C-alpha cells in the first residue's frame, strides 16, 4: 500500500494473467510492447494461479 500512496505504479495479477498476455502479445507481434509494460511498473505483484 505504501507504494501506491507514494505514487508508484503497481500492477497486480495472477500468474496465469501475464503468461496469457505475453503469449497473446507474441502471437500478435507486439511482445516488446508488453514486456516494456511489465518492466515499466514499479511493483508487479504476482499472486498464485487461480
């Protein structure tokens, strides 16, 4: 919560979500953009597979 309050970018996802998003981005030829998104966020919170 401290990261959000201090203005940091935070993204939360289950483990399956970024895997699916990266797979889809690769199929669509925009993998570099998706990797840039995940590298841009200050904090990436990955929860268990649901």
